[in-house]
C-alpha cells in the first residue's frame, strides 16, 4: 500500500512544529510531561546516536540554565 501525499504538505512537520501544536501540548499537560525535559531527552538521544556520549547539558530555561530531573512533573 502506498501512502498518498497530503495536498499542500510537502514534508513532515518539524519537531518544534509538533511540540507547538495545541493538541500535543494538551496531551503533554494531561500526562504531566514537561516540554523542557522532553527536549533534553531528545537532545541526549541525538548526541548518543551521533556517537557523542557526552553527559547531558542542563536544560535552558529563559536566560538561566537549571537541571530538570524529571520528564514527568512530580505529583
């Protein structure tokens, strides 16, 4: 079975576009997933896949950097 292209959509949305989507944000909020922690996890996986096993950098929040120990918000 061949996938048919969606009219007007020439490529997949970027990760930023997906994370900016209000529906995705609502699902993440419902699951208590922090965007900053998810982005840090994705960056860590990208580094590992690229062969750069450097320890994860602190997550930047605004002008300051801080450590986010949880992917999910603590209860």
